[in-house]
């Protein structure tokens, strides 16, 4: 079945003409449809139009305001803002190119990590998923005398919901004077005391660790970005294929991103509510027989179990007014596929309870039919 969204993205939306509880996608903080974020985008559209078309249009107050908001939120000096979060890994791999000779990547890393790494033109090696010891062994085996590694990984994997063991990975490459680059698309705004991502989640303060981010998931807007010290951002811009005059995301999207960051910087209630919702959902789904780790990640992966047809479970849930994703061919999908459940800060306790009850009923019907 094809599922078409016909209403605003949110915890309740219209799919195929029906109002349903929505547990898919990546709108973890519910900002895509937040009134302040929407209104800021509308105001920017009314005042400035849709696109800047590059050139001098890239030097615009909207972009300056976004950089100021991002630097305030992350506690940094400068930001590089670009058309899509997908490009972040390429910018890191290219921009840091003078500082390493070989690249080592988690075998389950997102397509954007692999594609970005390839643009650097350096030898690539895959280490076993989440296995820092194997990464260290590969470095020992493949690096020539004096060579340095670049290790690349997702911070949070998009379907499995696993968190990369960043402290162990950083330790694995430290003897080789290596660099660690993390795609934090599914961690930005969510993990860490201030929502700054996986480095903050682990309390990892290492000037050889770098992250790229996106506005299109928890932050509710659009575009990719990297924040850091002025020297780092200048280095990335100098060595990567990024030009200051290149077209950036549309002005309304940039304005929306500013509103989202400003809102989160002054109020952590959405993040606290998200964590409470995640804890409720994990506990309820764990009671149905899945061994789920106790993490704040809002992506919950229900792996294939004997006697269950996940596609039929998804269809049954939709019949009950609940939509979750069924993943079979994507990065970090477990063998046999999985139901991917995304929890939002805007889900209510009642919605999460309905999700668990609906899944319990669907499992009972599936088991009886089998």
C-alpha cells in the first residue's frame, strides 16, 4: 500500500484521507508545524520572496540571523549553511582532506556518509557496525607509516536507532592521530543536555571530532549545516567544493530554522517532553516482547520476530488509525526488516498508549491467523 500524507506533518495528520496517529518520519520535536516556526517562514516569504538565487543574495540578513542563532545554540563562532544535510559528509571529507590519508566507515552508515566520503578521493574501508575494536584493527592493518585515518559514522542510525560508541571510536583512532566525523542528522536537537547531539550526549570534548547537522528533522526546517570555530569553518570552505556565493536553502526555510533554534535555546520543555514520551513508548513496546535499549533516542526499531509478518502488522495498525514505517531496504535495517517507530514531543500519553494497544491487538490477530 502507498501512504500519502494529505495534511500538515504532526503527531496527528491525514493519510490516504484518514486522520491517524502518525509515528513515522523524523519530526521529533514537532517543530515542522509549530505556530512560531510557520509564522516566521510566512513573514520571510512575504517580505523577501522564496529564493535568493545565489550571488549577492547569499549575503542576506536572514542568513546572518540564522548563523547567530545557530552559534548561540551550539556555543560556537561560525556556521556553514548549505542546501541539504546530505552534503554535510562530503563537506567534512573534502574540507579536512589535508589532515588524513585513508577513510574508515561504519559498514551500516547512511548513504550520505558513503557518498560524501567517496568525493574525497581517498581509499575507503568498512569496519564492522559499531565495532571500535575492528576499526582500530583495520587502522593498524591498512595505514602506512605516518598516515592518519578519518573515521566516519552516523551518530544515531536512522532505522535501528542505535547510538554510535563515539568515545570508543575516538579512542580507537587516537594512537594514529586520526579524525572522527559524525553525521548527527537524527541526534541534533534531541541528544545531549542542550540538544547539541551525540558528542554532548557522551560528554566528549575532543578537538579532533567533527559533526554535521540538518534542520530537516528535529529542528523542523530545511538545509544542512556545520558549526564550529571560525578557523574550522574557514578551512572547510577553503578545501571543500563550497563557495560563499553558492545558493543556500530558500529564505523562508532559513527563517524557520532561526525560529526553531531560538525557541529551543530558551526553552527545553519540548526536549523534556520528548524524552518522557520515548520512555513511555519504549516501556510499553518492551512489554510486548521486544528487547529495547533504554536510550532517549526517539527512533524505536522493532525487529522481525518469528511468526510475525511486519508488512501485515503495519497494515493492521493503519486499519486501527495508527501509521508506522515498515523498513526493509535502508541503512541500518536489521536482517528481516523492521517496524520503525518515531516518537514526537507532540504525541500525547493517550496516543502512545493507543499505539501499544493497537500493536498488541495486531500481534494477537497475526498469531491467531498463523
